[in-house]
C-alpha cells in the first residue's frame, strides 16, 4: 500500500493538524492492511512531504514511534522512502527503534539524487524491506538508463534481500513493460 504521496497530510508535516490527520489515516490503513494481508505500507517523503528541515525529521520520528507498536502488533511494516542518504536514513530508523519501521528503497530516486545506488543498498542493508527497481522517469527502459542493474542485484544478494523486486516504470506501453521484466529476470538469474 502507498500512502501520503506528495500530500499535505504527512507524518512529517509542520502543521500539527496535518500530522494528526496523517496518524488517523495511517492507523486506518494499518487495520485495513492487516485485514487483507498486506504486509508493507510505503510512506514517501518527497514533494510537499520532503524532510527539508531537522524539525520535519523530528516530527517523522515521533509519529513513527507512536504508530510502530500498532504496526508491529498487526504484522505490518511502515516503510519510509526519503531523499536522504543512507547514513541519515539509518539514524532515523535507529532513533525510531522499531523493526516495524524500515526502508522502502528506490533505485531510480537514489540515482537521481546522485547517491551511489550500490553503496546505499550496502549501507542500508537489512533495513530495506521493499525495493522499487527503475531508472529515472526520463529513461523508462531499464537497459538504456544510467543504472547498471547487475551490481544492484549483486548488492541485494549480498545483503540477503529475498523479497519481491517491484518494477516501477513510468509507462503504460506493454512492450516496454515486457522488455523491462525480461531484462530484470535475465539479470536476476545471472546474479
């Protein structure tokens, strides 16, 4: 499940009313996910929800600490995706202090922020609960982008990531989707 994408109602909002609304939405989503068997909720912090100040980071930490016990009891993981580098993201995860809050990693966003995708994976390690595989929106074809996905898959193997790879591509063209899926399968078999 994907919540709060670029919305004002963010757990990191500077407005306490928005944070309260976000917590209510998140609590409802946790119950719903538990009922239908969804184990991960993606909570992105981009656009209007970007963690652009220390205050927003503190709001995020407090809200995730407040929601983590419920998430843990329901068996649902809150997966944050940020524009921060691995060391800063790890500090947030450590401060939250719950296995019910982990990282949703995105190869395209990471590369677009000029972070080393492989190094970020190795640093984030076992905190990565789910991953989007993509290039940048300007390059929807995996084998034609700036990311070499073989070292990415090798890094995921090294950290023993064994969950699904979520192919996220900005196209509705079936042939591009099929090409990307076939390319990713070939790489995964070779890794």
